[in-house]
C-alpha cells in the first residue's frame, strides 16, 4: 500500500479525521509513538495521536479493504499521499462482500 512513499511523509489531520487503535489488519501508516505531532498549523490534543494508526489494510476473503484516517488528497498540499490512494486502487477490482464477512470492528 505504501509503495513509493517516504517514511517521513507528513499527514494533514483535520476535523473529522480518524486515528485508530488496531487489533486486526495491517498498519500501513502510523503517527510517531511520542513527541510533538504538530509540524505546521494548529493542533489541540496531538498527544492523543501518539502511536495510533492512520492507514490500515484488511484482508477480507479474496478482497482488500484500506481504511484512511485522513483524506489522502486533502488540498493536494503534498502529492505523496495520493500514492496511497492509487496504490489501493491498483490492488484490483473490488467485489461485493457480505457485511457478515467483515471483521467486527468494520461492521459499524
């Protein structure tokens, strides 16, 4: 999922974005475990992002679900995160998956 990405690519975290505690799936991208999360702009509660996942990949049957905590194309400030979206699309045509087949955390 993160092919072509630099390991230090910043994430723009905005109102309504998500950060995940992951118990299943594979973490593709996460916030640093400690330290100041703010690199630019304004952030309240950045310490709550420490160590949280921002992108998670789930294998469901023969399919793949990629959850993005932040919008990868947000204002196109950086083109790097767009690679995440294109990599997710590249992983092939989607197929219908019955909700009962999804891991509990993804059902709602």
